C-alpha cells in the first residue's frame, strides 16, 4: 500500500482513507481506514472537501488476500441478516463498507465468482451467494458500461438481494434438501420481506430496493411476487435475475452438485428471452467466455484440451484443441465442457 493525496474527482470506489478527514471546524468526519463508497464521496463533496489522502493497493493481489476479503464480506452479511431477523434496522452505509473493498478493480468481480465455488459450506450458501451475485451484477454493469454509480448500486442490490430470507425460519433457510410446498411458499415471500426492510431505510437508493424486490420476476410473467412482464421489470432487476440463476446453478448445495459454467450457460440460454432478459444473459455469457480463452478444460467425452477459439456469435460452443485434434463444439452438440481446470 502507498499513501497518495488525490482530488475527490480522482477518488474511486474501494479506496481506503490513509488519514482522518476533518471538517473546517476541526470536527473529525471520517477515520483513517474507511473505504470510499458513493455515500462517503458525496458527503465529502457536500462539505466542500475536495482533497483526501488514500491508500492505493499494490497492483498484485494474492489469492489468499482475495479469499480473506470474500470471507469477511460473507461473514458481515451473515451478521447483518441475523440482526435483521431480530428486528434491528439495516445500516446501509455499513453494508457499503463491507462490499466496497471487493469492488476496487471492476474486473475483480470475475475472480470473486471463481473463488466462490471453492468456498463451499452449504449452511453458509445464502451469504456466499450474496457476495457472488454482488460481484456478478457489478461486473455486468461494468461490461455494459452503465457507469460507476450503477456499478456500485448493482453490487449492493446483489449483496442484499436475499436479505428477506432473514425473516424465514432457520430450518427452512438451512434445510439440506428440497423444500416442500409449504416451505416453498415461505421462501417465495423473501423479496417482499426485503422490500419492507429496505424501503424506509436511510440511504438506500430506490433502484436498489426495486431490483431486490424484482429479482425473481420473469419476462413471461411467471415470476414472483407480482408477476411482472418484460419492461415492467427494471434493468437492475433483470440483471439481478440472470446473476441469481447463474450462480445458483454453478454453486454446490447439500442436495445438488455444481454445474460447470458451460452447463449453466446452456440452461440460462434456454431460459432466454421468455424467462430471463437477453441483454444481461448475453453480457454474462460473452464476458465470462472471453476470460476462458486459453483455459484447460475437460470435455464430456473424457478428453482434456484447451480452448483456442470462441465465436462471439456462439460463445458457449468454442473450439477445443486436444491430443486427437481440434474439437468444434458447435459441430458436435453432444460434446460439452464439464470442467475448467485451474491455472
């Protein structure tokens, strides 16, 4: 880390203050170590403070550092949901502080999602899922060039999208098997619970509350809680829906194995556009696939190979080179990628 004095216009989400910030009256406004969020940056601007000292992270970050950040962010969400279940008010600014360190580099979101598959603990699924959906939603916002404010709002919506599950009975939330009909009805109430928790919470943007309320709505009106269709669902809500489904498919649970991203892509493609919106789905698939070029993979045929070409018009069916020669997955629909090897 190095200390740098910057103007407020140069401030970026996830930067940490290197020194206390004081008002002209001498009152301490912020302590060193606070992470910059939209709320903090706007507060400084309103108080006519236009220069601050920040800590700039090193260009290289170890996987251990990232795992530690992810676990801390997941642990905070667990604490937040426990407090919510006891009727305590949500501190939105504090939640911003928890997620902001993971957002310093926009492309870090993809690394976070990759890590989530190795941090499997079924009883912590809800909290890890919140972190993963936050990272995915923010990354899609970055890929769609929606701007820094949308990037952070999408992260917060993803982070808190299952907050309403704090109102569910613990035996339902942590059940290590599928839910019965009564339990499923309880589970379907969680977007409404979250909406009621957040709509009057100070500092929560209306777009964030709405996205959380809508993350289980579907284009054809089959979703819940209101049965909205297509453009009745906000863009944030449609982005959140795609991220929620994708991570749920790729995550291990006590009652199901994790699907590979490629198996999951096939499923969400099949849900598009009648269930999921095409814009976030195409961005998600295209953005992730670009990062798999050159990766070693295992095919359903048992062959091991390397992805050498990805067609941007058909990204889920790349060409994989193997010892027996190249395999064009577009021309061999019965063969698909079942595992991506790390490295």
